[in-house]
């Protein structure tokens, strides 16, 4: 018995139609709503029982076309400006098709897809200025990449025996900006260190961590018998896009003998742009860096990455020796170290292919132009807000995120405006809280977004507030 078709011709035709339909979808994004609420009938389509008997592939695709495609997240659309979501590309979509056809497991062993991932890691290290021998692994996103870096830092501080004996009562502390992503505290929680052991350091008027306050917090914990082990600098906060002074923060970490990690979820990709690279100066000196390819580099979800300067310490945090996963010098079980020696996953998809193809097809320079374009569009939005008497900008624009309010509108009104824009399908900004008050937040991440799109956003905000 096989699941392959007896006659490939019908499935081949359907596959060609699927690809054509997705090309039509991507090429016609501007004519579509940014987002549409999923209607009850479509929700009900996914509340049927387990199918015991199969049906034609055409029928399954019909359900997708009717009930999934029109009601997706919307981040491929040029006027999706909520959160920090990349827009993806048709090339990346095709790479996913190729990777699915190979169905490779990149947990380990000696095969070409792992060499593709290793080249992606070398390219990433070169881009960020880290040593060529740095190790790394592709993961779902920066949340898991930050978790991996934390565990490597823990191992570096306490030794590999911590993996067997645990903390044994030792109280480790870590440090990050008050504007750091919530996944840092979550990583402390999941690692068993406790989210309360993460010290959130006050920020300056530019929403950057204050190095002197960091130094004082570390000294205080040392004096109280704690074991400081990790400093996390942020390259692009989620609220405002602020970038910590990575050189100064890294210097404080090294002065105290702590691991210096950078959460560069989207900001690290400023390295693609010669004009913006200086904003993340100091990232090359980090002990580890976490970032996403699926944001500013426009790779389809999911494609996160962690780089570690010292490959020996990296392996010490994760490698296992198991009889059924024995590494050999010859044959398919060769090629060690395996990716599973560098992170928690043994079953891993071929997500490296879409990263590799994106870099090969577009090149780092053109991708850098995309980053610059997004920042220019964001600055145009900031300027437009500043010129509009009924709007007020509430944070500096460090990179590509603009936070603003409608003058006189309360928090509930601002949330209602954003929800209305989303429901109308005109634009999809999000909200955040700046200095205790709700703000409209527009993150320009999509390579398709233009100045005309931000003009439409502003006009829609003003019209909706009337």
C-alpha cells in the first residue's frame, strides 16, 4: 500500500493550479482587504469530526480556498503594520515547496540540507561580524533562540554538570532593558530560574537601557550573594524599536564577567544596510545573538536563528551521547556535530532552504535596501504625524516603528479606532502602551509598503475618529 497516486497527472494539474492561485494571490494583494474576520460558516468548516475515509485532494483544496485563504493573518499585505511581521516572498514560498518535497529531517546525520543550514549560519555570522567559527542553529523564532542562548549562558556560568545536578540552590540573575521582549522573562521561567530573577533595568528618554543602572544592579546582586550570569541587550524593542547602546552594555557585562547576549529579533537585520549598521555597533562582540529571518529579511515563517561565539560551550549545553543516535565517522550517521547538539530539537524541518534561497536570489545588498526603505517609510509616517494637528507622536523613531495618538482620544477610543481599521480591511496597525497610555503603533516591516500606504493609514485614522 502506498499513499502515492496511481496516476500522477491529476495531482500534478492540481499542484500547478495551487501555485498559480498563490501567485495570483500575492500579485493582487493591494486589491484585497488587509484582514477579514473569519465568518461563522468558515469556522464551522473546521469543527467536523475526524475523517475516517479520505476524499479527493481537489475537495480539500476547495476548503482551503474558501475558508482559509481569504481569512489569513494579512501580514503579506502592504498595509499590515501591526506587531513586527515580515511580508514573505514568492521565492520563499517556492522554497517551502521544495523543502516539503524533500521532507528532510535536519536533526542530524550527513546530508546536503544540513550543509545548506551550515552555510546560512556562516553567512549570518559574516553579516553580524561574528567569528567565522561561530556555531548556530535555525529555530522557530527568536523566542526559542533566546531560550537557547540563556541555557548556553547558564552552562558557561555553572559548568556542564548543571545539566545533571541542576541549580542546587544557586540563585542566578539576569539583566535586560525594561523594554525587553517578554520572551526573556519567559525563558527565565521555563529554565527554572524564575522570571523574578530577571532584573529589568530602567531606560533613558530614548527607551534604551541605562548602562550605569545595569552596573549598579549587578553589583547589588553580587553583594547579596546572587550569581549574576547574563546580560541581554536589545536591538529593536517591540514597542518603539529602540536599540540599546550595545557597546556600553556589552562593556558592563564583560567588566562583571557575565555572558553578553543580544536579542536582535528584527533589529539585528539592520546589519544588512550600510547606512543603518552603525546603530547596532557592538553586536559583533556579543557572546550570542538571537534574531529572525522571517521579519526584515522577508523569509516566510518560521525562520529564527541563534548564533554562539564559542561552539564548544554551545555543544556543552545540548549535546547527548545516545546509542540509537551514535555518531559515526562514515556513512549517513557521520557529519557531526549535528544540529541537535546545538538545540533542543531532534525533529527539524528544512527551514534553511528558504533562507538560503532568499539570500541567493535577492542578495544581502538588495535586502539591505528593503530595510532602509522600511525605515524611510516609517520616517515619512513620523513626519506626517508631526504635521497633523490632531495627532501626536509619543516616542522617538529609532528604526521602523512609529507610535502616535489622536489628541484628546482616550485609551478605549484609540483601541476602538485600531479595531475598526482592522475590521474595515483598510489597514492593520496595532496598539501598545507608552508611558502608561495606549498608543497606535505602526511597524513598517513589509517590503511592499510605500509612502502612499502610510498616507492611507493616517487618513483612515482621522476619518474613523470623526
